């Protein structure tokens, strides 16, 4: 649980934590969608705190481990697949028609003591004498087409392996003028230099574009320019378009939908006026996820590994608010900008595995360092008086701009101990110490301990094995952290501004040297079972979590 810190799980791709927060300003950008599903080999979710404690300060909301495809020894294999699908909204409410709408609105007028001889709502007719009846839901929602192409090549031998893939995805949204396109390329390989040393790399590039005319972004479904909202609040007893094909707007307040024969002005926008006027938001993203590693096995059971990974995301944002209608009337506005987020992570571990008779031990120690920096630049133009030239470079615009540079770093000590006896009794302990530059009290300790008993391997369980293939009882407890706060949350920060025509600095953050880690302790008891030769699998868990030192980042 958290008040204002993120409750998004930590995503780890091929051993490297990656960004999962939306850094786009013009659209709802999902960074995890940059990973091509066809390249994913497996997804594992660390649910209990004892397992996720290995990731310490970033694991309060859980950990999702994503492993991508890699090459294997054998013949070269070329694979192509194509998918075609359709997207549509389901269980949409059927809106009232024009007559139903005027009837219910006039009833409300009368129930509120209105004059029955002066009803404010009425239908209108078109040039053919037909009652105007506009179904805004049908105008705004649609059935979109989705296509996905995937091509991959893989192979290798006992010494080296490789995997190459490329994909193209295009998806039309469920509302008009909404579309998503993604190109992705991936390559990885491994090479054994000798029996002691192994090296490898894993790299991927993704380009994606999100385009939408819907202004209800970031969960703001009630936004005045939100198409999904306007589909249900725009009046059905007025037209979407005039007889000449132009969108229907109020003569008194052109930013709003026309009132028709109603006595009361409408304070909603014409959804088609926003679309035809050119309202849009667009994000174009270039992203690189890459890592390289080296493994050395100097003696049997001991593996020394160094892994360096980067996550570089560059988002180009554009948005346009039309001066012809809606919230942008009469000046309009155009915004452009970039958000550049770069993160590197370097992990060094020593892992020793050994057996003493039927006892198996696995011990790991390591250190990890990571740093992130984000550069944001935005530019805004207003006074778009000429509807023919609606772009930010127009010479008559009034300009504004802003920018920021933000940096943070994290350093960690890692340890893990695992023991099992004949794969029947299990014991695991994790400990991690993290130091984060964002905090005043930078260091925090996070740990977890878990145990499991595979009852199905006990002699007394033998008669039940014909029905229950596997039964394991498990218990765990762990403490993890959350510090997803502002880049300089514990510092005194000032922003530039103007006062009385002069340059000034305004306080935008107060120093808090006691700002520390938000911590969550979680206990878990449960069991997992496999029945009838694996036909059925059951997992039952009981969790109890308690958070303390909650951070309110306002």
C-alpha cells in the first residue's frame, strides 16, 4: 500500500530493471508495450515479499521477471507469423434518442418547478422534415483493425548461439482518429571463449507512434475534450454537422455545440468539431534496451558474472488544440517537446553452488549500481489565428517554453542463501541494502526469508500420489521498500519565474533530511498442488501486508 508513491510493479527484462513509467506528455504511453510479445519466452511474477526482497527498494508493488527468446544449438530456424484482429468497445450503453432526451429533460424541468408552458427542450428537423437524431456513440466509437507481423531467425552450436527478430504492429483504436504503430528489432547471442569464460549480449530497438484525437489522457475521462465523455453528454436532438458539411456549433459561443431548438445553451463541445478542427496528441518513441555480460567459472560451482544494461528512451511529443472549436477557441495552441530518459545498471555477482551428500546449497553475493537522468524540453505556441497554418513554427505565434534536467543514482549490496534437501525441504534468505540519492536518509535494509515443505515426497503420502502428483506447503516473510518520489524530493528546489517583470526564483520544494524509505512487511502462507498428472494446478495463498513510513509526495 502507498499514498502517492507508485504501485506499479518492478519490471526486470533479462536481468535488468527497466523503466515502466509514462514519460510522454501528449498520450498515454505504456513503456512495457515496447517489448514485442513474440520475443517473450516466459513471464514470472514474484508475489511474496521474501522472493521480491532480492530487488529491495523497488519491489513493494511486486516484481515481474520477463525472459526473452534466445538462440539454441541446432539447425537454423526461420519463423514468420501473421495475426489479424479487430478491436471494439463492448457493453456500451445505448444512448437516448432525440425524443427520449427532450422528454426526460423537460420532466426534470417540471419536477424542479419550471413553467409547463415554457419547456426548454425541443427537437429540430432537417431540410427533409425528419427529426434530427444524432447518435454520438456511433460517430465516435468504431471497430478498429489490428495487424501483427513477426519474423525471427535462430540457431547455433555448442559454442555459440544467436537470435534475430523483427516485427511490425499496427492497431486502430476503438475511437476515431486513434492509432498505434510499432516497429521492433531484437538480436542476442552467446559465445563460449573456453570452458571457463562465456560472454553474451542482448539488444533491442523499438520505434512506436501513438496518435489520438481524444483529450482524456492519464485517466482524465472527464476531460472536456475527451471523446469517450462527449459520446454520452453531447445532445442527441442537435446535429453533428450543418447542411453544408461544416460542424454544428453555437453562434453565441462557437467553442460549444449548437443548442438547436433548445432554450438553454450547451456547454459541451462538438466531438466531430474537435476532430475535424485537427485536435490531436501524438507521441513518437525511440527506445533501446540492451545488455552485455561475461561469466567466469574458475572452479566447479563458482560463477562470477558481470552484467551491464542500458535503457534509453526518447519520446517526441506533439499536441494541438484547435482554434476553431472547443477549449482552444479562439487562439488555439500547439505544443512540441522531447523527453529523454537514460538509465544504466551494472550488476556484479559471485554465485557458488555445491552439494554435501543430499544437501544442496546456493550462495550469492553481489553489488549493483544504477543511475538515471532525464532531460525534458517543451515549447508552446498560441494565437493560432489562421486555420490554414496550424503548426508551431508559424511566425505569428506567441511562444512559451520550459525545460528540466534531473538525475538520480542507486547503489546496492545483494546477498542470497538457498538450501534444499532432496528437493523436499527448502529454505531461502535474502538481504539487500540500498542507497538512493533522492532521499534524505538514503540507506535502507530489505530482507526476506521463506521455507517450503514438499509433503508429496514423504513416505506417508505414497497412497495419495495417484491423485495428487505434487503438494507443497510454503511460508514466507519479507520487508521491501518504495521510494518512487520526485527526483529531488528531499532537497530545497527553486524554479525560475518572473515577478513584476523581473526574473525571479520560486521555491518548489522544501528540504527534508529525514525523508526515508517507505517500507512494507508482508507475511504469506499457502500451498501449491498438482492433480491428476498435471491436468490441474492449484495455488492458494494468504497474504498480510503492513506498510509504514508512508510517503506523501504532494
